C-alpha cells in the first residue's frame, strides 16, 4: 500500500513538473513576441 502511494505521488510530481515546464516555455515565447513587437514599434517612431 505504501509503495503504491509513493509511486503514485512520484508520478504526479513528474507530471506536474512537465506541465510547469511547458507553461514556462509558453510564457517565454509570449515575452519574446511582446519584445519583438515593442522593438518594431520603437523603430517605427
């Protein structure tokens, strides 16, 4: 019982890490897009 519970918690933790990493990548891409747009706007002024 305890071994199964530890295994389940470990699997959930690994899945959560993967999800957080994916969200971090998405946020990073959004930040890069905003930066690029800001540079384009600034160069057009």
